[in-house]
C-alpha cells in the first residue's frame, strides 16, 4: 500500500480533481450511503487505500462493517433500483489502472468488469444462475470479452474447471449449479471469475460456508492463480485467520471506516488499535481449546445511521476511559500514521498502545 498522505491525498479526506495515481488500484475517500426510511445508512464512509498488482490486501471487520458494500462499489455494482430501494449515494474516487470508475460511463465500467476486475461472491448460488449449466455461464462470461465461437469458449471453460480442480471437467461442464457440492460451486464461481484473467480479483468471504479442508484448498487455489496471473487480490473476511498467510497488507474496518491499516506483518504483530486487538483475540488457534478462546469483541456493531459520536468504537472499547491529552470523548480520531505505511485511528498515544499491546494483550494471545 502506498501512503496516500505522502502522495498529497490525506487519508480520509476528499481529493477531488486530482490526477490519476501511479498505483494500480487507488480508492480515495470512498463513501457509499443508502437513503432509507429510517435515515441515511453510511455503510462506507471515507475509505482510502491503494493496491498494486501481484499483491493481496485483506479487508477484515465484523458483519455489517461495510466490506461487501466496498467491493460492490469498486465493481460498479451499486445501481439504482438494485435493491428495490432508493438510489445509493456514492462519492470519492476509484482509480483502476488509470481509469476513474465512479465518473466513468456505466458501459465502460461494465466492460472492465469481468475483463479487468472480477469478484468471487460470498454466496455462489447468488452469482450462478440456477437454470443454465456451469459451462454455459463460464463460456458466456468469456465470450462477452472475447470474439470467439462457442467451441473455443467451451474449451476455455473446461480448461478453467480443470484449473480450479473440478474432476472430469469435460463432463462436469454440462452440470447445473444444483448438481455441484458447495465447494465445487465455489470453484466453479472462481473459474468464472478468472476466465478472463482479471487484473483485480475481489474475493468476498470466499470460504465462509465451506469446511476447513475445502477452505484451505480454495485459498491455495486463489494464491496459485494470483501467482500465475499476477493479479491484485482483495480478500474480504471477518476472520483474520483466513488472511493471516495470504495478505501482504491489511485494512481493518469498523462501522464503515478504516480503523487500522498497514503491512500484514505490522497489523498482526504490532497492532495499534483496540478493535484489531479484539479481532486477533477471537482468532481460532490450534493450541487453544474452543472454550479458552477469548470472547470475540464484546457488544454489538454500531448503527450506521447514528454512529456513536467521537470514536465509533467507544462504547465497546475497554480503553475508552484511558486519559488522553486534551482530547474529549466527542472528538473523532482520524487515521494517522503510526509507523511507515501503518495507520491507526485511536486517540491513545502510540506509547500507551504499545505498552497495552505488549504487556496486556499479546501475552494472552
Ligand atoms: N441497499 C442497502 N440499503 C441499506 N443498507 C444497506 C444496503 N446494503 C447494505 N446495507 C447496510 O450496509 C452495512 C454494511 O453491509 P455489508 O454487506 O457491506 O457488510 P459486510 O461487512 O459485508 O458484512 P458481512 O460480514 O455480514 O458480509 C450493513 O449494515 C447493511 O445492512
Ligand atoms: S479512541 Fe478511545 S475508544 Fe477509540 S479505540 Fe482508541 S481508546 Fe478506544
Ligand atoms: Mg459481506
């Protein structure tokens, strides 16, 4: 991740009218707000990050923190009427390979989707059409972007199914989604997402519904394919364990905002935000009995219509009462650089956080 603050775009601040960035993907102050009868749901509220090709960014956060809304935003999939509700409000900038997607015509974004960027969805059944064979869906995805006849596209579909480890791909290509197991459907969806060798792959909780062995296989597969194609990968999960081995960089989301980001190494081993500590504490560990695991993070996610004032994590934070110099509880902590390329949004001083982490938290993990 390059640092936005160094390239002149302060993290969390709009950078309207700026030039194309050098990074392969740069998201600047992305906001996705949904008007509802109860008020404006600020699902994503000022997210900024960059990602280079060949690198993997893990986006972690609990349910409802805005992970999927972020990915749908990048892919241009928040369209009016999609949810039978009012038009979502999107702002900020999303630069992919020199093109700003939020201001680009819908046609252009549609062309990029599938060819340059693709998504593995949380639920394969929602991405695969029940009435068409797996093969037909993969060939269609290929033919949208390649001027080839059906035979060539079918060959490509079989190749991809083979590549993702579907046995007898020349036969299974004619199966329907319901004839596949959960793991196979997930593989088929990965084959469809990768059929055009996208340069950006977003995997949204690609393994949540799968058993541990299949989970590991799918993650290996994404890693292998990434190596082969040199794609940039965004791996979205609520489980830090899933991205522990895969991610180069990590972005921790809370209530639609980034509370910490940096290299995976730093976020894992020198985390600088109490919410990240909570997530790390809830990671399953082989050497710890189920009952011994720390409680995930006490309390419930914040309302995205009325975020708590000041730090949104305030009501759940065990350190909310630690005195902070000249800062009132109603002041919102901004993302600030706490180490090279490592950002955290917390009012505690770096010294205080480091002390708590090394003395109180790390020894218990
Ligand atoms: N169309 C919509 N209208 C109103 N609110 C929405 C809409 N889409 C999403 N949201 C809200 O935005 C918030 C973020 O949703 P999102 O799906 O991004 O969460 P998530 O982090 O992916 O969670 P999960 O881990 O459960 O998948 C949620 O509170 C959700 O209810
Ligand atoms: S700003 Fe305060 S409430 Fe928020 S994470 Fe830091 S210590 Fe906790
Ligand atoms: Mg989601």
